[in-house]
C-alpha cells in the first residue's frame, strides 16, 4: 500500500463499471454498511457544474476532469470515501486503496439501460464497451493490479455478495 494510503484512517474505494452495472446501488450499500461517505460522481458533475457542457448526441455531460480532481483532492486525501463513476483512468492513483470494476451480462445490461430511457445509440455504445471490457482495461492500466477487483453484477444476490466481499476487505484495512 502506498504511503499516502497508510496515513488514512479509513480507505477510499472506487466502484466503477459500464453504466447500468449497479455502481450506485453497490456504493450506497457499501458506504452505509461501513459508515463511509458515498460520492456519486455523476450526480455531482451535473449538480456542481463540474463539466464542460453537454453532449446532446449521447445525452451526457462532458466531464471536466481537472475540475473534478481539484474539487475532490482534500476529501479524498482524508479517506473514508466510496466513489462511484463509469470511468476511472483520470483519478490520481494515490486516491484509492481498492478499485472494484463491476461487470454485467449484456442481456441484463441492455434491459437496465433501456429502462433508464437511453437512446439506441447510447445503449449500443455501452453494450460494446462492456463486451470490449473497456472499464476493466482502464482500471488495470491505471492502478496497481493488487488493488483492482472484477466482480459480476447481474443479480441482487451478486450485489449482496459483492457488498459483503468489499466490507470484509475494508474491515481489514480500517485502522
């Protein structure tokens, strides 16, 4: 573990994955169970204006990565956070003690994205990202291999198991 992580009393956990894999639900459950702060970055980007405008074609905000990192630096340095976001390669590596990449079978993922009202192009792009394991590759390229964990997130039972697994890991690392 890096020296910066050793100074934190509580760990920082990143839960990432393609949209629709269950990041927010899992992050909320983990944060609640461990008494950590949940940072739903997608909502913060929208609510706090941490973006450079909107991409109308995909109905999404264009992330201002520098602004996000600047705004979160002090919070992340203190520790005790569970961050959920659909990408991970722009965060400073020192921020996280555990990086969880959620994966989802495309049958489940398609129906989740459709239920959210995503347009056909946005659904197709997200399904393709999941097939090509884009987020997993980003995580493995951006963080030490020993802190990156891939978890399947198709069912409620798997979400509960994932929550328990993350809690067990965190309890070993909370000082």
